[in-house]
C-alpha cells in the first residue's frame, strides 16, 4: 500500500467506526470539505501536519494516537522509489 493510502484508510476507518461522514468530519475538524475530499481521493498525497492534527482532534485523538496504527507503524520507505 502506498504511503498516502494509509492516511486515507485511517480516516475512512475512523469515520465508519464512528458513523461520521467526510462532510461532517470537515465541519468537526474545521478543515475545508475540498481539502478533505482531495486527501480522500488521493489528489493531495502529502497533507500538511496541521491538517492531520485538526482531523485527529476532530476524532478526539492526539496526533500521536491518530498516527499510531499497524499499517503506518509497519510501513517501510525503503520499498518506495525516489520521486
């Protein structure tokens, strides 16, 4: 799985688990709907940490809690080709 896909999966999983739509998450996090849409659609490959922090807060999580999940912890950048 590509690195940017990990954020997408994390956001979608948390939304599903908590019964939150992306639109509702945008409101809760004070992140523009278009910004979240771009992240979810994979247009934005490297979202700003400030954006991820706002999303984490909307889920009532710290940034470290949001980023602490198996797929991200196991990710290896060595498998990626340099851009």
